[in-house]
C-alpha cells in the first residue's frame, strides 16, 4: 500500500532535521524564516494550492510546495483539484491551465522546462500561477518560487518568465559498479555497491530533488570508462530501479556505454560500428532498454581514449561509432553523447611539435557534418583536462553542423579534491563567456554549446558531479556551491558568479549579512587563490598528472607520453603553441582569436605560458619577470589561503557549530597545504632557473627547523620524491616503536605558534606528541585520509599548536609513534611569533633553562 | 605507560568537541571567547603556571587550568615547578606556598576546601595566586578562576576568599547494580551494568570533574535501597575502580549499605546492631574496605523504611543501628549517614489523627544525643517526600546534639522527571532560607543543617543526582541547571536563585544578553508554573504516588496506607495538621513557627491546604475562594507553560540548533502535558465540589472534539482510569489493523492549528495520520518513552499540526495504526484558530464541500 511504503521516507526526513546541520539538505533546507518575514509571506501567500492534471511531476511540484511552505512559514497549504473562488496557487502546464482556468489568459511562448510565475487578479481574488510548457517546467517554477521565499524576495506582484538557455542540462557520475567513484570525493556511490544497484536508493531520490531544483534534467549513472555489464539483459532491472527513483524529479537516466559491447556482451565477432550485425545489436539493445526505462535519456560514450575500445580498431571514424549507437536510440528520442576527450597518450615528448591540446579539434573538426542529428559531441571546457586554467577549447568553434555540449567538472579533480576551497563558477564563466568570434564577433562559447550560434537542435551543458553517500554529498560543505553553481549556470549562463554565490550562501547559511558577505568574498576569490599557489600563468595544475592529481609534482607532467607538458628547463618555461614557431595549436582558433594568443603582445598573462615558451627573465604585461611572477603569485596564493581561516573564524556563532567546525578544519588544512604547494613550486623553479627571489623569500624560512637537522632519537633521514615536496628535499621516518626529534630554542622569549609539518599517509594512524621540556603541549593522530601512501606533497600536512610561551633554553621535542607502515614522518617544525597582541603583559626575559614537570592530566 | 593509557581520553575529548552540542560538557564547555575578551584576558593572564607540590589534585587543577585557558583563549600555559622571575599563576596549599614563595605573605584562615584568589605584585611582576587550606581547595579555586573568565568577569586585581558553607557537600546516586537507576531520567548507570562495575568508567571521571567544579566532595554510588552485595569481599575491587576514577577530582566514594548485611552477607545469625559479633563484623568489613579505598567517605543507610530491614526487628533504636556501623568507620574518618526518611506505610487512613508528616520528628527527635559524632542524620527538605511544595521538615529544629544534613532531590521525581522544565533552586532556597527560629529567631535551615546553629562538627547538603549515561546527563538540557544549582548552593546557600541561573545560562549558552535574559526568566518562573498546574496551595504533587509519580491522579494518594493524603471530599480539601483540631504536626515546630502554621490568619496560601482542611468556599488571603483559586492557578500554570514555547522560539539562531531543537521539542511536550494536568485536576475538583468555575472554563473546551463522539471506523470507546486523565473520561482504542475517527468541520473558514491528543504508551510504536478530505496534513509515530503502559495522564500527549486552512464541510479524519499492544488511542482533537496574523489576505468564505486529492508525495 502506497502510504505504508512511503512512511519510511517521511520518518527519515524528520530524523534528518533533528540530527542537525549535516549538509544533506544542501540548499533546500527550508529553515523557518524570521518572524517578520513569516508574517509578510503569510500575507502574500494564498492558503490553497491547485495542481492541474494528474502528472507525476505535478504531484512532486505540489508536494515540494507544501514541504517548503511548511518548513519556512510553518503552515500547511490546502490542495484542491479545481481553481477555487478564493486566492490560490495554481500549478500546471499551459495546456491544462487553458482548460481549467481560461479566465487567466496566460498566453506565453516557453521553451520546454521554462515557466512563468505570475500574479493574476480576478476581481478581488489574487492567484499565483506557476505555469509551464511541460510538467518539468512546472516543477522548475515551484522551486523558483520557493527559492524566492528563502532568499527573502517579494512574491507579491509576480510577473516572470524563465526559459532555460539550452535543452541539455545534464550531470555525469563516474560511478563504478563496485561502489567506488573515479575522481569522487564525497564517499561511495549512491547508485551502486558490490556490482549491483543499492537496495536503499533514498539518496538517489534526494539527489534527483537537488538536481530538479536547478532544472538539471539528466544524469548518467556509471563511469564513462564503462563496464559493458551495464547493457546486460539481467542488469536492466537494476537500471530501471534507479530510473524509478529519479522519475518523480524529471531527471532522465543516462548510461555510459562501451563501444565494444556488441562483441564483449553480445557475443558478436566484431564491434565494427558499420557492420550491419553490430547496428542490429545496438537497435535490439536500445529497444529492450526503452521497454524497461521509457524515459531513458540516452548514452554517453568514451571511445579511442585512454585505452578504451574505439572505431580506430576497424579504421572507422568517430562519426561511424557515434552514429551506430545513435541510430538505435533515435526512434526513442534518445541522445548519444560522444566525448571529444580523445588523445594519444603515447606522444613523443622529444618532438616539440607534438601537442595533446591539438587532439580534440584534429579528431572532430574534420568529421563536422557526419554525425547524426541525435549525436552530441561532449567537449571539455579546455583542450587539456580540467586544469586550473585553460583557454576555451577551439573545438567549440570548429563544429557548425554537429551538436555539441560543454563538459564541466564539478568534482574538483585538479582543483583541490574538495579539500581546498575552489568555487569553480568564475572559471566556468571564463570559458562560457569567452568570445570565440565564430561565425562572428560576439559569439560566446555558451551560445555555441547551446546550439544558438549555428541553430543546432540540441546542445547544452554537462557537469561531472560525482556526488557520493557522504552527508555533505561532495566531501565538503563549501564544495556544494559548485554543484549549485553548475545547475544555475546550465539554466542561465548569464547569471554572474557573484549572484550565484550569494544565492547559494543565503540558501545554505541564511541571510545574516556578515555571513553572506564573508562567504561570498571567500568563494569569489578562491579560484584565483588556488591557481596562484598551484599553477599560475597558464602553467596548469603542477600536480602528479599520472597519479592522484592532487599534491605538487612539478616535473610529473614532463618526459612522458601524456602530453600535459609545460616544458620548463633551466632557461625558461611554457609550451610554444604558436603557429609561427610552436605546435600550431593557436591555429585551431578562429583567426581573430588566434591573433590574440599568437602574439606575446596580446596574449593575457594568465595564459601566457600555455601558449608561449618564455625565458625566466622575460617581462610580462605587469612589467615583472616570469620567474618573479611565479614566486610572487605563489606567495600571494598561500597568504590568501591562510586568510580564509581568519575570515571563517569571524563567523563563529553565526554559523551552526557543526558546519562551522567542519569548514574550519578544512580551511586550516588548506592553509597548510597551500604552504606546501608554494614551497614546492617556488623551490623547483629556483633550482631550475638559478634566479633568486627578488623578495628573498624562496629558500629562506625564518623560524623553520628541518627535522633532519634536529637531534634525532630513532628517527632516520630519508629523501622525499619529488624532492620539492619536502622542505630541504628530506624528511625523517621512525623505524622504531617511538622516535623523537628535538631542538633547543634559542630565539627570544615570547608567545609562539608551533606548526609541525608531518606526513599523514593512508596506510596507518601514527601518533605525534609535542613536548616543551617535560610539558606535553600537543598531541594528535595522523588519521586523515589524504590521497597518498608515500611521503610527498599529497601526504604532507600540518598540526598547529596555537600559542605556547617559549624562552631561550627550552627543549622542544616531537615524538612520533608509527602505526601500520606509516612511519610518523616529519618534515619540519615552524616556530612563529604570535605577535604583540598575544604576548600580553607577561614579559619573558629570563633565559635560564627551567626544570619542567609533566602536565599530562587524565582529561586534558 | 601512562601517556599511552591516557591517550584514549584525549581523543575522546577532541571527538566530543566535533560532535556538536550534546550537553555532555555541561557548564564546562570552555568555548572560545569573543576576540575582544580574548585580548583582555590574554593581557591579564600570565604565561606560566606553577603548581606547588606533587599532589594528585594539584595535578588535576593544573591540567584543568591548561584545558580551560586553551579552550577559551586558545593558548597553552607553560608549567614550571618553581616560582619564576616573571608573572605566573601559582597554585598550591597555603603550606606549600609559604615554603615556595614566602615573599607572597599569603596569610589567611580558610576552612577545608576553601581558597583565595589573589593578585600579588612583586616589584613589577604580577602573580595570580590560587591558594587553599588543602588540595581540594586549590582545585575549587582553579574552577572558580576559570568560571570568572567564562563569565566575562575581571581577573585583573583579584582579592577573593571563599570558604564552603558546610563540610558535607555530597550527591547520592540511586543506581542499582543491574544498571538501572531508581527515579533516574538520564539513562543507564554510569557505574554499573549487569551486576558489575562498567568496564568503561570514562563518564565517572567526567562526572567527578563536573562535581569538583562545584566543590562537591562525595558521591554515593548505589541505591539507598542497597544491595548487600556492595560489601561482599569479591565486590570491593569493583568499588575501588570507581574510587580510582573519582580520585583525581577529590570526590570521595560513599556506599549505601544494608543494615541486614551482617546476616545476609556475613552469615551471622543476627544483624542486631548491639550484638558484639555484629559490631565486630562491621569493623572487619570497614577495615577491609579502607584497605582498598583509603579515601572512602563512609556509608549511607536506609533502615526501617519502606520495607527495608531495620533496628526495630530487635527492638533497637535508630541510634543503635547507626552507631554500630559508624563505630566501624570512625577510625578511618568515615561518616555514617542515616536517613530520617522513616515512616509507616501501612497507616490507617480512616484515622484523621494519623499523619505521615509526623514520622521523621517522632522517630529521631527523642534520640537526639544518642548518635555518635560521625553519624549524620540525612533529612529530606520536607516532612513528606520531595513534593512540589512542602514546609521545611521540623526535624531540622529538633536535633541539637546530632549532626544533620538536608537531602535535596536534584532528579525531578515529583517535579516532571526532566520532561517538564522545573528549576528547583528557588524551591530549595525556600527551605534553606526558612527561619526555624530555633534556638532563636534568625536561624535559617541552612545554618541548622550546616551545624552552625548548634556548633556541630559535621553537617551540610546531600543532593540526589541520578545522572546517567545520556549525553545530557539528566534527560534534558535545561535540567542540568538543577545539578549546577545544587552544587553552588551546597557551597554557598546565600547565592540567589537568579545569580545561579544566570551563571549556569552563561556557562552553558554563552553571554548573548537575549539568551541570558530569556532563559533566566524561564528558569525562575518554572517551579511556580509547575506547582500551579500540578498541586498548588500545599496540595502537593497530585500524581500517582504509589506508581510512576508523574502524571495526574488526584485520588491516588487517598484511602491507602502511604499517607500522602490531601483529604479532598465533596465539601472541602486539605490535611488538618493543627494542634487544636488536627494531627498535631504543627506542634513539632518551634513555637514561633507553629504559631504561623496553626493559625489560618497567618498560614501562607502556598501551604494552606498542607496544614488546614478548608471548605471549597473558604476565602484565602487573596480574597478568592479555595475552589476558584484551584481553578485559576491551574489555568495560570498551563498558560505559562505554553508561553515557554514562544520564549524559546525567540532564541532561534541564538542557540546551537542541536540543543535548540531538543529543548523546543521538550517544551512543546510540556505545554501539552500541562493542559492534561490542568484539565484533570480542575475537572476532578469540579466533580468533587460541584462548584462551577467562575470563569466558565472548566468543562467547556471550545474547539475540542472528543474522539468518542466522532465518526468511528474500527475505533472502540474505552474508559480511562483515573477518569480525570482523559477528556470526558473516555478515549478510543483501535482493535483492528487500522482505524479512523472523523468529523465534519462546520466552523468558520480560516487558518487553524490541529492538536491531536493521543496516548503514547510504552509498549509499542503506533502511527497516526491526519487527513483533511483526501489530503494528508500530518503523520507521526507514537515513539516517545513516556512512563506509562496504560491510558492515563502519563501517556497522554499531543501532536500539533501548526496551520491548516479549513472551511465548512471539510472532513477531518485521524487514522491510527496500532503496534505491539499499543492501540493508537485518541482522546480528542482541538481545532484552534491561528489568529488574524496567520490568516493572511486569503479570505476563505466559500462553504462548499471540495473534492480533494492525495498529496502524499515520496519525499514529503
């Protein structure tokens, strides 16, 4: 019986509200508004809601309206099936509305999923109408109305019409069937576990609701590196269960499929896309799928890329491959997304003309016009791979007769993996607003991908979301802004990054002006901050590109076939991609764009080393040399990251303590990681260039004491790889049960912060204790889950002991206790004065060595 | 190794801070102060702490100081063993201080556990000295210093001297060895589980710290209805483990013992207290105990009471019984607490001269002078048993040559069991400040119990705490104020109830003025509120005195041997306890006090029915009749309870959401329970007296619809016992799988709150759904743990659906789904207009019956 079946969901929801601010409700918190606001909205809101028609999405829309109003205003709207002779909120498609309430005369043209919010007077009665071209539009309209209330916007005299910018607003999940997620940082898969669909899909429904609130209308549910089992007949019921969980929210399920399926799964001798047997197999499979999932959105296909099977095996083109599957989907209205992320990862790095950036355009531009009308080429925002900064892919301008969609990455693969605060909307805006000047000036990328520029029937936005089972979905509270931001941009890319940040902050943390101003400022600066301390000037994220894509590893991209080269050597740095002297990549752009990038005079500093190889001593537009700019920006970035901690601390008491503590811990971690990045990159370039930092900072760290130079008991010195990831290139490891590293303080007496830089590998939980004399002043466990088993910049992290009074002669001793192969490794300790404010009136003058005693108390 | 052993505690503590505001840290939260406060205190606080001596409590004091300063100010003090040539905080006993720093010239007289906080200048150096007569005093002083910082008080020029008012400041726990707690509302025992000491005693250490912060110096660890196993030789190591957990906090373990132990446990043929074998057994046992627990505080003994073994079995006196055990304790400095709670619970109620109130004085006054000097008579505050209001026990004035202590009940046995907000400090103050005029006017009870009036060596305060394993210790967040209040009063009973309430609120919820003002106001009014809706005018708590002591049951005290009679009949109410015409109890008081209570002209209204039997038409000092006063006060109390909800809601956003939600749920429950109480008592007196409420309220409930009068499908009408606990004396129960009760609304159209009064028994989790037409407007589980298996005022509770728009013709239907013997019983539904403010502009005029459809959505 339905009521019984749905009971569990209700009870779970109630429990979620009592368990506090976990982040699971994200931007749909519907917290009670202030009393004054409640009074205002109660006046403006009718008591009755009239859902027109019996559609499932209308039902969801009406339920959401009740839920939101109950949460924010504390009252339960009444539901009626006909427009009553009293004020009411009327929900329905335009067709239903014309039938049920012709007197309203709502006559507008709306794109699919678009809606109107309109206040209509009929005599003295006031109606609030949410009408749309289709049911999903009604749902979008209800979410928009609730958002207005949550944001404190007037709903008194509504007259709004919204249509989505593009028909495609999808997310991709890179979930493996075993429940892991490739490049996912928010926990295990909400869809899969141990090779099968999860029994409890409640989080899928919750995710569908979050997506629906943004107007996102499709979601691929498995890794683009697809398991061919996805299409197996006995697996289809599992897919159908997920579709059922999404369906009330108008989110279409999409499957990532393997081009090799006809052979691997179907038992054919070939998967040659032009083979009639293969085409027949695809058709039979699609028919079977659509019988189980009639609203399936389609397929996404990654072929001939990073080892995946592809049409090249039979000398066929990508168009052949795409069309084979697309023709099977076409009768059902399904789309075939073909990823343009195709490149040779065995490029010869010794050939200076080779360039991975060339690949997408080279592969797909010649095929323009050969793709069927239900094929969409899914193009990453930049020519490489979600780096911290890339120019827009020239392929956006290179397809006139082919549908395209931009692929943005919500999951922060190269941008801090939810451990670093990076609000990606400004980065995405940089691409979407970029004027490709094709077919003419004033053609931003968003217009190209939406199909507006060349009047294509399909087009839009795909975001790689990778949410997981963690309460906060993303692995951090603030990273939710990226999922929200993607959805809002996909609906309307003309929204500013600031407006989206402000909406998200208000919805997530309430309308306290100080909270809103502070969080918005932090969000808006965060991309630049991260870029500055990782890879500025178009260097890209200077990370381990063949591994975890996380910590610093300046040379990891060089001298291998993966082609993410920056070509730094002892004389200079940068990839010469010019037509004149380089790889010719610039020539893929329309001429007016190429003219900008080809010329050093015009090329913006932010991308200069992406397009040009420059000597370290070359001067940028800023007037500074390349090398000094690298130094300065890394110091700027690290300083900005450390200031986030202060910014956030200024919100103590204004943000619920649960999220306050979580975010503070994250920002403290980030501040430490930014210092690791700063030092790694600047030291690497110092060694490469041999040119000293004009500010005298790089290589000189006042107050820093290298572990390898301390008095060691048990600890052994070990080199770290890459060398730049540890200060001085070395750390110490404990090969005994317990080791210590100590020093005698000979600085001035005063209050100091002690920062221990240690390595928290993911293979054990070692322990650390810090003593000053015989007094234990700090202890902690190395129990974070950083993405590194070895000693490097990914496992390097720090613990700060905020304020301890030191005086000359004090012995400072760090003890490490290894665990499970994690050897309690230490890089250094920094001893930083706390400043006059903290010193107080206690003047610490004496320099005698003092006898201390243990202060280790049971409850301390 | 010590460090390793203590590691767990440190990690747990860190985790506790991250898990949010559970209440476990109680008033020792040490939350970071505002930046401005931090700066001020950092200036005033030296960097160094010098603990003098090696004592365990000095060690705890120093650790607590570090912990508190680290939490509130974010810095780690340095520990030195000698007074340094710089400013420092110096901790130590006066003896140690004279040895280590004779230059400080601290010469004061302090009682044991008393302390001085003193700023001392030595040249330009400033020292903060915490000194005391003994180590526990130093610990008390450190907690006082930290409390000052948390409260925002200046610590610049300290010159304070504090001594405790009395030497005995103990708590009793009524924990059974199986892990249950008699009259405990905060979860299972922190000491015992399944017949043995718990393996994890971390909560015992935490509790010891809470007690130490108040200066409480002893804790009995088992029920006064004692299991004789407590003294078994093989059990003593278990006791010793608890003593070890308490010892760092200076809290002495006390055992409740059974007078019958020599026979039951020792195998003697008698437990006759004057038998030499018995005396020898007690001595041997005490010696054995003190070998294992050298700092044992002593015993507490309940004998000849409520079925316990006692000296009467051998024709001996209470003095014989007490002295037998006391002489065994004396060589070790142990105390024997003998409870004065001795009465005949087979009293003949037909004899109007019988009076349980007489018992304590009658039993113990004649023995004055016969108790050894280490015996303390433990006297409940009133002559009955922790009722909502009682006069002070006359026994306080009846012992001149015997030590005494007052027994106060922190656990809210008769005062709402942590479900109702009742701040007990004003009630305790009423007793402690009561002038017993013995030996002379100006002798408050506190002076008598502290031994000051008759210069006794021992005396003081015992509180029945009954904390448990629940995160919040007490079963509710706000009930912690009672534990705090008891400790503060035991230290200094001259503190005002307001000052204690304000301290507790600031320590627990911070210094936001609105929070402080609101919570303090709620606390201070709460006892009077609870008294008003339960048993005003000295009627005592009109509850089931032979059962759960919780819900209303006006006649439960009558016509049985337990003697908690109020003698209400058709003509009048009250116990005549006068000398002239009643039981003569008034004569136990010193003459000047007796003169007050004997005379109707002098007896205060608050206690008038405790001392006098009055016709319902008698007029009180207020000028109102007795019966009208009963009516009015119950309505006053219910209204005040419902206003707590509004008070608390005004703090939304100012209190962490975790505790905010918990307390709000509790106050909502209380508001409903207060209505049950109000109606039960007023209807009972209406029926008894036959006199109508002059205000026309009792028996008339506009908007209330009795379930038994609704259209029932499946539901059967059932009588409720006692009849006054259900509206109309009846409820409906569902004997099928699902039942419904419905009505057709014929009131005006508008916004209404729907309040369903149902029964949540403790034997199942039934479900309820409320529909208006076909629209589900509310659903919930009856999953509270109220103390009743049957239908009565203890299981009666309500669910409110805040605001629904109704119009004439609407069908309102309550569906119940029984579970596990709980029959989804309903008493009534109240439909209350929400007022103009809530109605808004939607004028609901039409009265047609509307067709509605289900609005039950998956995620709603």
